[in-house]
């Protein structure tokens, strides 16, 4: 039976009710438990009106705490009104979950998730995994690739140009770790390259290649081969090394950090909007 895995994504705002504040009042990241980076700013006097009362809020402190690793954040405030002092989180990043084996999982966020949880590579939908590989190759090998049509079984999954602007085809094999890539896969892909008149090819897999498979690939590169093909084999170790780079640097383009960046900008520019705990 397949294991259900989920991706947690924070890309929206959840207003925190009075009864929920203690759940987000801890010192660590709600998601990964790492230490949070905190920014504070003194607020001026504010007035909050409802149909039933008017409250004057005197100078207090607004705070923003966020995780530099995964992007989860929370805002807080402390102030004094006619009822006395209060403090607590006002907003947090809303937690959204996705089945990582589905087709609608956000690919950029999934890539970051896989960088932290490489064991989940084997649960990703094959078509989505091709998209993940496309993004990694475009970044780390300076390729310019696109995905082939889903209805077309042409023997390759990605196509485009390599770093030298030469045509290149890529085959993606999402296999279990116990299933190695053998000679037959290399020979079939070499045939596809010859048929398409392309001399550059890459096979990317979540497993490893057998020794005969690597020897077969080396024969196509030999100068004595009249049908010389430059065929690169990228196994799970190469895949994990690309993901390590993503994990170590973080990814500012991730959708779930957009609200966080907006709040950091507010703090830096001194334009933090007043938020009432009762709204």
C-alpha cells in the first residue's frame, strides 16, 4: 500500500483568534522547530472602534518572527488599553498541505521539500518529477529545457538546448532505489538520440546505473565510434547534490514566502499596518 506523504506550504495569512494564540506563542518554528529570527518595532497610539466601544491603544511593540530555513512566520503585538495589557500573535502563515504524489502539487515548493526530504523522491508523481528535474538541470547545468507532450511517447521526457546551445534530450527514470538502470535503457535512449539526430543526451534517475550500463554509455562517447554520442548518466547522488544546493541557499522565489517578505519590508520601512486583535 502506498504511503501518503504531504507537503506543507505557507502561502496565505491566518488571523489568530484570542483562544488560539497560545498554540503559536512558542520560541521555535511551528513547522521545523528551528530558532526564529525576530524583528521588533515600537508602535504609536492607535484608536480602535467597534459598534459597542472605543479603545485607545498606547505605545507598545509590534513583532515579526520568522524561520529563515522554511519561511514560516508569525506576527505579534503588545499594547495597553483600558482593559489592561495584552500580548500575543495576531497572524501566522496558514499551513496548507498537499499530497506530494498528486499532479497539482506546487513544483517550486515541492523542490524545496525534496531538498529536505530526499526519501520522498520515490513518491512524487512521475510527470511532476520530470518538472522538478527540468528546473534542476536548467539551473545547475545551464540548460534551456522544456517538457515533452504527455501524449507523446518519443523515448525522451525533456528537450531543448544545453549550456553550449546544442540540442539535447533528457530521459527521466523515477525508479525505486532497489531497481538499477541496466544496459537496455542506455541502448534504447541512444537509439532515440540517433533517430532524432541529437548528439547530447542525459539520463537522470532516482537510483543507480549498473556497471555494464556505464560501460555502454562510455562506448558511445569514444572517438572511434562513427555514431558518437555524448551521453551523461546522472544517478541519485547527482540528484541529491543538486537538491543540497537548493536546501542550503533557500529559494526566495517560493510562493509561500511572499507574505513574509511583505512583512519584512513593512518593518524595514516603518510602515507596519496596525492590526487589531479583535478584528
